[in-house]
C-alpha cells in the first residue's frame, strides 16, 4: 500500500508543468496558512480579553477604515500582477524590471501625497465622533489614527514584493509573510496582557509594526537574491508604462473601491447605526468562517497569474480543466459551511467562552456570504487574469451603490442588527453568481464581444 507521503509526491508530479507548480504551491501554502489560522484564532480571545468588547470593536473599525486607503493605489498592485506575469511569460526581463520600478516609485509618490493630506486633515476631524465613542475615553484618538495610518502606508508599499512573488507563481513563499507577522504580534500582545492594562495604542503598535518589519526584511532579501535582476531603480521608471499599468489598473481601482464599499464599510455602518460593541459579534462570526475563505484563497491565489499565462498562450483546455475541479471543490465547501453552522454554538463557547453572544442569524448569513463569495471567485479570478474586467467594473459599481442603503435599512429600520448588514452584502453579490460564469463561458468560447470582452 502506498504511503501518504508517496501519494502526495505522485499527485504533485502529475499533469502540466503549470499545474504541478500550482499544486506544489497550494500544498505548501496550506501548511503555512494552517498555522496562520491557528494563530489568528489565538489572537482574537487574547485581544478581546485585553481590550474588552467595546474597545475591541473600536480597533476592528479603525483597522477596516484605515485599510480603505489601500485602494488609492489606483490599481497599480493588480496592474503589476498581470503585467509582470505577462512579461515573464514572454521572457522579457527588461520589461518586467520596468514594470517593477515604475510601480514602486509611482506608488511611493501616490501614498506620500496621501499621507501628507491625511496628516493635515486629521487635525480637523473629530475622531471620537467618527468612531461613536465619548470624548477622552480611549486616549488621544488623533495620535492613534495617524500612527496606524503611517504604518499602513509603509506596509502597503513594502507589500509589493509579495505581489511580485505571487505573479511569479510562487505564492507559497509570499504566504509566509502574514503568519510570521501574526506570530510576532501574538507574542507582543501576550506580553502586553501580562505587563499593561488594556490600551488601544499599545495594541496598535504591536499589530502594525510586525508586518512592516517582516515585509522590510523580505524586500531587502529577495531583491538582493532571487529578484536581483528586477530590483527597482529610478532609471527604469517609465511614465508611459505607468499609464499602461494604470490603464488596466484603473479599472481594477474602481472595482476595488466598489469592493471596499461592499465588504469594508460593514464595521463602520454597524458602529454608527448600532454602536461599536455590535462590531465584535459580527467580526467573531466573520473570523470563524474566514478560515474557509482563507483556505479557498490559498487555492485561488496562484491561479490568477497562471490564468494570465495560460490565456496569453491560448491554453483553453487547461483553464476549463481547472474550473471543473474548482466547481467540484465548491460543493465540498457547501457541506463544510453547513457543518460549521451546526456546531457554531459549542465552538464559540470553546473559543471565546461566554464573554460575547453570537446570534444564530449572524452565523447563518455569514455562512451564506462565504458560499456566494467563493462561488463568484471561481470565475472572477479567471476574468481578472484575462484582464476582461469592464463588465465586472459596472456591476461592482451598481452593487456598491446599493450596499450601504440596504445595510442601513436592514440593520436599523428592520431591526435585524448586524445580521442585516450581512444580508445586504449577500443580496449585492447574488447577481454575480450567474453573470460571472456567463462571461467566463463567452470568453473561452470566443463569443465574447463588446463589454464582455473588455
């Protein structure tokens, strides 16, 4: 009888070279991300115990609001991911370096200006009112927000090394960065629980410093070794290539803004309509199911750039084969999500004890949200890799415009609470379950015209 290790080796060695590379990266990513999921689950009760429900809700809301600014890269990150993969597929190393250099210096300029504007505006904003908390109860919110934003800007620029590695179809390597950051954060937070009282500033320092440190070390290492020939240099900055990156990238940018409204405004809506303490049960349910989306993302992440390569050389049979296998996997995800809903009560009690009550409706709707988003991603990742995103652009804008009023209506007027916000998101994503597969088929069948082929 064949041993499990030999079976895995045989499985990885079969198939197309592109498929073998993907399978190897997926396996390594699962091993890495498995540890990351465990660390994330450990951080939640530790942080909740350190801050308490309200301050933890404030921290979650602040984190999500700051992350909004990541979308001001006007799509340069995703533009680099596609263009760098295309350049590698064509063997054009010089063009690849130009894309890298242009993105680094372009993004640094954009976020440098954004930081100056944000810093100036921060003095005129009432942060306590924005986060719906009484004045003076959480210390100097302006200092906290500026600090978190500054570290976020550094992290966002440094994270380009992760995009380059992923575009080179080696996502398992880039997937190590977040777990390493989380381990450092976990250690620092644990020390804080032993040596200090609950402090948002101390927590912010722990959580925001760790990824910047890890990404800085990774950037220095990889540009001195594996990606030395692609190291960014000002002499390789090209304004015309910046336009090329942002031509495709700007459409990604608009889609990202729409995604921001759909996915990342929930914490703020809940804070304003219901209060920051209601953010906590919403996010605990989200983190519970996030393990499923994280596992699915491990599988999908290497496919984006692989789709770009396959579509560039017209390897349609390979694309169809991968999609068929992903659809089969999705039905297993359905069974897993149903099981997670059924055992959610005992699991929450084991995980966070009786500190926070998670309504069953929130859990059910969060499970439905995960199923819709994973199904859509099966097709959206190919569409993104092929660069045919104009239709997705328009539908994303429509969904974004509908999301906030629906969320406020369901959460406040219908008194559904945080569950109403999740229901609104599900409704906005639902059309994509039919439209994304339809566009996918038209592109592969060479019948896509007009908006479906742009």
